[in-house]
C-alpha cells in the first residue's frame, strides 16, 4: 500500500481544508482590496487553521482577533513572518492583555468608553515611548517604524441598525453589550452634535483614530449600504474629524458568494475613503473559508426506530456545533433531502446527547457500516469550535493540495482530551 493520502483514504474523523477553494476565495478578496483600496483581514474566530496562513498571506492584509490568544496566533503566524497587520477587538481587555497586545497589534478596538478610559494611559504612553525609542534611532527611515510597532486605537460603535434576524447573531438587539451608542458619546462629551476636532482633542477621546462596527452576518451588499447610510447619519461628524483615520466595516459580508455585488462594495469603499479621508477595513471570516473544506465521517452502526438511523464517528455536538446552535442541516456530498431518493437515514453522532443529530438525508443506495460520508463547507466555525464532550476524539486536520494529495497537519489523541481537564 502506498502512503499517498487523498480525500478517499484519509482515516476518519477528519477535517480537510481544500486549498484550491481557499485560494479562490482569497483571490476574490484580493481583487476587491486591490480595486477598492480596502484592507481585508481574516477574522480568525471563523477559521484559525494557521498552516494555511502562508498561502493566505499572499492575498490578505492580515488577521483580526477576538482577544489575546487569537491576536498572538495572527501575529506569530501571519503578522511577523509575512509583515502583515494584526488587529484585535474584544468586549473587554485586562491590563495584562493590554501589555501583551500593545507590542503586537496594529489596531486595538475598544468596546466601551469605560474600557478606553481603563487602558488609555497605558496605551498612549506605550505609543509615546515607542515613538521616542524609534526616533532616537535612524530618524526618518520609515522601515524602522515598522520594526517598532505603533498601535492605533479605535472604538466599536453600535449604530442601532442591523438586518440580522437571528437574535443571538444580532449585535444591535436591545440590551446588547456590543458597541457604543451615539447617546453615550454625547453624554461623555456633554456637548451637542456635531462634534468638532477641538472638542475631540480636549476630551477623553483624544488618541482614538478609528471607528469599527460589526452588524452583519452572511449578508449581501444591500444591508451594508443601508447600514452605512445610518452610520453616516448618526456618526458622520465623527467620521469627518481629521483625527479619525480608519473605518472598519466588520465581518459578515458574503463577498466571495457568486451573487455578491462586489462592484457595489468597491465603489462604496472608494466613496467612504474619499469623503472621510479614511482607510477602510473589512474583516470577513466566513467569506475567506466558505466552501473550503470537508468533514469526513464513517458509518459505525445503523439502528432502527421508526426510521433508519446511522451512527457516525462525527458528531454535531462536538464537531459542528453550529448545526444544533443555528440550527441548520449541513450539505452532504451525494445526498439529498429526506425521502427524495429511495433510502432515507437520520445521521447522528456517537455521543449520549439525544439531540446530537446532524440531519435527515436520502441516498440513491443503501448505507452500510464502513461507508464514508463527506460533509461540505466544513472549514469555517468548525475546527475553532469543536470540543471533546463525551470524550469524543477530535478529527485530525488535513490540507488537500491542488494535485489531490492530502497532507496531515494535526492529529489528536487521548492526551488532548486529558490535558484540558
Ligand atoms: C464574527 C466577527 C467577524 C467575522 O464574521 P463573519 O461572519 O465570519 O464574516 C468579524 N468581526 C467581528 C467583530 C466579529 O465578531
């Protein structure tokens, strides 16, 4: 037997990242970036398979992170080796987080005015001392300032407008902790609109150079353009300030989907950049890794209870937690809706959870113990979320290269289960 692995003989359970599909997504994003001037970052919370970062770094401006661990990963695996940007946002940071983030992040985004106040002195004095140290070396050499990282600080705003219909994914629902309301900025300044450069400079906001919003989820350009209209209405005076140098439009933009209005996005980015003199950032997760991977499982048993139920070595609860959470039925290769073809099965996981059900599917042929099943679109929000509930083994991780060779990059064992407990 040769030791060449392909999609067909990888031992299961396994995640496989399809490098050709990933590069295709990334090249679409690069084209949008090149033509619009936007900086496009990978949101690592969707996809942190850093073995692909050398490939992705050819197309993307860098990474963004949901906290210190992701920021460090982005810096170590893309920022530092490939000279790319490292961004971070979190609902709250500790002082210890801040000490570790300041030297490695290009942008640090604060979720509240109180978080900015908590970290402002530390942040601004880091910038000051880094500038002084850089300045004492070779003077106007721009490459020396790239060596010494000078972070830029921003605020996440809540425009109180989102077209997301699922509440758990909507950061603008009433009672949301995510982002700063316009009225709180007003209250802090004790001044009416519009805010002027002088008011900004003499307030606690001096040192803030960017605004960020994240109010989309799997959406097209229409919702973005309507959201931007609301943001210009509510925050246009801040965007017009000379102190505000960047605007981050967050993630949730389905830019790599066939029907996404990329020309609309490109002209909107250009318009915003010109009108407000800002650099525009986009930080998609899903759009980078959509349709770029498989989760391969094997049928372990078939039981009956009013219908046929196949028990697999992959679990919805452990390996695709968005399936029960969203909920949705993931696409499966060579399978159809229940009852559409002669043989219908419920596919379920090898855990004790009654609800560990992936979905009901029908097939042209009967399923047998030992058959392999290929779940599609399994690169994003899977590996980053999987868990060892019930002591379930974690799927190994593979890269499928363009010639069809599969290369193993991770294997997990009992030790990985034990180490976390
Ligand atoms: C989740 C998230 C993203 C990425 O969202 P996708 O839907 O995967 O594109 C980007 N930015 C922030 C702040 C997020 O919370």
